[in-house]
C-alpha cells in the first residue's frame, strides 16, 4: 500500500472508478427484472487438469434453478478490450458447458444483458425458423 495523505485520513472519498461489483450488480438487476434469477460470486467446482478446482463466477444467470449463462466482469475497459479465451479461468468455466459472456466495463452492460435475454428466448422458444 502506498503512502496515505494525512488530509484523506478519516474521510470517505467518492470513487471515480466503477468497480466490478457495481457492474455485476447492474447486470444482475437488469436480468432479474427480465425474469431470470441471477447470483453473484457463485461458487462451483470443476475437474480441470486432473484436479478438482474451486471457481467463483462473477454472475451466473439461472432459469429457475438451472444455470444458463456465466458472465465474467472486468472493469478495466480498454485494457480488456478482447476476452482472453486462453486464461485458466475461462478454460475452467468452459468445463460447465454454459455460454460465457464478457462484460468489459459499465458501457457494455446493456449489450451483455441483451445477448443473455436473446439466449434465454432461444432456450425457451427454440431456434428461430426451425
């Protein structure tokens, strides 16, 4: 931890950066309003590279009690402009067989929510035109 300026001791300063928790909450609130049930920091275990691994997923969307999507949230914006499919975290998430959505900042919340809503409609109604 760096040096703390004495003028800031005992004060709560409004954060300028939107946190991953804030972004996850916005996703959860919007999907919950749409009728899905979402949970944050969902713990699940998978087998990966011959070992049982614990995972904490930022947001998981459920239909009833059935998981339908995982959302990985990053608040870094441009630093995370492309999801890195090769990370161990993403490889472990893939073992659950669910679609994974990447929200790389508050500006992507609406886009990610719409993609999950479209996915939910496909799951309920079946593929369009078929």
